[in-house]
C-alpha cells in the first residue's frame, strides 16, 4: 500500500474539510460527546436529536455513507475516502456512535444477504439517520458462544412468534429497529437452526430495561421478548441459515470497533506536562510505548483499508485490530491514572478535565467484551487466521435440544 495520499485523495480531504468547517459547527454543541458515557436522559435525548439532524444533513448533501452504493443513498466512494472523511469529521464532532450498529453493521449485512425489497425499505432511512438500529445477539447464557442462544422463534403462518431475552444491547431503549438472532430449529446443531430477523422495536411484547454501568451511564440494555410477532418478510437470508449473516455482522462489528480507536496520545502528552511528569524517565517510557501502539493501530488500519479497497470484506483478520485496541486501552488507561497520581481518585467536575480520563479508565472494559471477548478474538485469530487446531467441542454436530443445559 502507498501510505502517501494520491493527488485525488488530497483534493478529497480538502473538499471534505471545507464542507465540514462550513456545515458542522451548528451541530457540534451536542454532537461532540462520547455517547456511551452520557448519563443524563435529557442530555442523551439532545445528543440523539443532534446526531440524527447531523446525519440527515450529511445525507441530503451526499456526504453520508461514503462507501455505500449511490443506489442506496451513498456516495459510491472508496474506503480510503471514507477514512479521510471520518478523520476530518472526528476533529469537530463525534455523532457517529448512535449509528454504528445500523450503518456500520446492519447495513453491510442487509446489502450482502437481504432481498431487494429489504434493501430499498431499510437502507435509505438507516443511512439518513431517520431510523436508529440496535443489535440483539447476546443472551445471559450465550454471550461469547452465540451458537448457544436459545431465544425461540416459532413460525405461525406468515409470522414468527419470538420469546426470550437478550442483553448488553447498546442503545436499544432509543432504537427503531434491531437485528435479532433466534433459535428456529431445535433439531439442528447449535450453529445451525438459527434465523436472523430485522425487527421493529415498537412491536408489542418487546420490553427494554436499561443497565446502569460503572460510568454512571445506562447505554446498554436487557431486552425481553414475550410472544412478539415478526412478519416472515423480515427474515434476513434463509430460515435456519442465520449463521452466515451473523458472521458478516460480527466481522464488520470487530472492524468497526478496532478501526475507531480513541486516539488520545496528543492529549496524554499535554496531560503529562500539566501534571509535571513529562520529564519523569518511567513516564517517558510509558509514553513511548503508547506512541508505538498508536502507530501499530494506524498500520493495522491501513491493512484493513487496503483489503477493502480490493473489494475484500472484513474477515477473521478484523479480530487482530479489535484485540490490539482492547490491550492498548488497558495500557493507556493505566498510564493515565499514573499521570494523575492522587487526582485519579477524583470524579466528574471535581476532577481534572471534568473526569474524562477517569471515564476512559472505567470504560476500558467495553471493547474487552463488546463484539466478542478478548478470549474469543484469540480463538478466532488462532483458528481462522493462523490455522491452528480448533478447540475441542463436545457439542459439535449434536442437535441443539440434546445438548446438556
């Protein structure tokens, strides 16, 4: 890959920067936050409203969905152009989080596995931000092992009746639609017999209960399904064939998480200077290691963009950058607390920079779990990337109903 931007890409960056500088400021007041850390419901509503308004503004000016086909409202650009636009956008506001599941995960999965009717119905309002999406995969007894999910889907004519529980569902309490995995065939092995649905979150029988996190926010939810009726037309892919669309979603999710690191290195150097530790030999070693990790993430991102430019969809390699980001955030957070010293014990308005560094510290476990735990990423890398022998699986090939519970 040529790491220098081409003349066309330099021109694209200048065009994107000029447009953003002209159009973004009115939206920046409520769109310059990290949504997962917002704890006040009214503030969250303002952030959601501002994010949707900004997304609609980008859509109406052909700046939403840089890589999406023009047929579905996108710009038909390259992954490199998408990276350029997002990097410039992030300098002004961070309203992307609300649409990460929809535009970053559900959209690519619908494009890959959906019918033309589904694409026309869901992709345009998704990209414009008119409809917000959530992910309904993990369950209390089936998080890392999604093949063990038990939320049931029973067909009744042209509808499916769904019962069960999901958990750790980001933004489900304000979402319009969800991507849902269900168990539709008890006689098939665990990784089969799964059906993937597109579900209206306003359907009777769906209840969302926000979960309060250590940060004080309630970004995640547990979602209960009680005799929820979903039209058969909302099946994505084949009945009992949801594993394929699910892997498409997960690959995009891991690439999304790993490809959007909280690049705080310049801020940490400034913090070290303000705290009077910038000349401390131990701290300088930690900052050097932080810089090295940032460079590694940058080049891992280049590799992913190179593959995307060649038309290669995110695969198991996306687990590498996702795992590396998780490890980086742990080391970065420990370094930040060491810089703060006793001030690290403060919180909120009482803390330096209103406690943003403490939020990064307590929030570092999100990427360790979301999108598949670190342990699952290591298994994926070992088996799917390095070709190592698979872990022994005593439930392989056994009908789901016969697996001991």
